[in-house]
């Protein structure tokens, strides 16, 4: 039983039908090199079952404290059912890109069940008419709640269910997973009471650790070494409207070698810098085309991992964030 951090818990509290707090990915797979030239759903299910020990998030569920008097806890789910989390659908004919986008959009429009481990994999078959893909490909659409993972722990989760070659080498580590009993209300309220007694001391300790950094930042801002320009509100655009429960998903492929070539052409640039520049360029082109380009740059919130080398297996989010300009005014 492990309590969520304040940051992880915030993703639970922010969950609404219009603002689900899950993230995800879409992977497309060519089964032509598999035995017989195809992969059955039960084979995928069996393979994932053999890899559940590779990431703790797979079998941990939330337990909320009554009235949210304290942050929730993770426990090893005593009712874990793999087939609830790994699902199977097929695209209707002709199985083109538009139909895949519609299915992914529908999957992401549905909030996750917070009483289960916070992940879902959906196998989508019937990708038979997508340009650049051989007939018979299938997609794996993942959904994972942000309370459970950040970027690095998401990579760990993905790595657990993938191999780097076709040999399908069994995991080296032994899966010693054991389910836990659900805590009762009295236990949760007792824990909440004792946490409330020590919380003021934790706040004082946190403030004490923060003071040197705040003083340093104030001095840097005063000298002009640090700009607070990006902290200003972003300009209003049509993207600032209310968010509905509906979602729209699409994707554009970019060869990684091209991204890296751009990165190498600019001193000290990173792959993330290139991606942000592409996003900024696309937004600028679109808004200028409809005569709605603001004079000030649009901004984006970019995550920053603060996960140390010894925290690889840690659950949840070990991230900070920064607001960056997208250069749409250039």
C-alpha cells in the first residue's frame, strides 16, 4: 500500500467527463514476419500476461480516502482481470486511415474506470487500406492515467510488452506479484488523521528547502539573467474555447533521421526543440491562413523529467514543467 504524492493525486482530483486525465499512444505492427504471417488476439493476450511483472502500474489500483480527506493509495488489485484491460476491435471495411482516427478518438473520449488499474490496451485489426502499410497490420492503442505514469515510467511500461528482436526471450526477473486486501474505511480514516498531524511539519520543511532557490531566482530575475516573459498569459485564439467530452485524434509521421539532422544543424538543440518548432510552425501557418495569427507567440507547457537514476521503478510522476514560446511570431 503506497500513498500517491500530491502531484499524482492532483490528476485524480482534476478528472472530469470533459477533461479525462489519461494519456496514450498508438503503435502500428506488421505481423507478416510472425509464424503463419498473422498474430491472434489470444497470442497478444498471453504475451502481455507474461510481461506484467515488468511494470508495477499494470496491477495497481487506486483506493480513495472517504470524502478525499487525504490523498489516495495504490494497492495491488485483488480483483485484477487482464481481459478488462486488453481489448479487441476491428475497423469496418475498407479499413482506412480515417476510420482508424475515428476509433482512436472514440477510445480517448471515454474516461477510465478509476476503480481498476489505470491502463487500457486496445488491439485494432483491419488496417487493410492505409497508404504505406502492408495489408493485415494491426494497431495497439494505449490509454494510461497520468496519476500512474510520467514519460519515463510510461517508457518502462511500453518496454515491458515489447522485445527488440523476434526471439521473444522470456523475462529475466521472476514475477513475485501478490494481491493485497482492500483497506477498510476505518483504516483509511486513521491513516488520514495521523497524516494530518505531520502535514504542517512537512509544509514547513518544504518551504525551508525552497527558500534558497527562490532567493536565487529573484536575484537572477533582477539582473535580467532569467526572463519571466513566458510566464505571461498566452494570446487568445480559437483554441481557448471550452473543452467538450469529444476528442479528435490524428497523426503525421516524421522520419527520426530527419529530426536528428535538423537537431545536429543547430548547436545545442535537442529533439524536443525540433518538435516544438514543428508544432509552432504548423500553428503559425494555420492561424495565418485564416487571418487569426496573434502578434505575440503562442506558448506550450513542456514536461521536464526530474527522475533520478535510482528512481526508474518509481510509480507516478517525477516531473516538473516549463512554459515555452513556440515562436509563432517569427
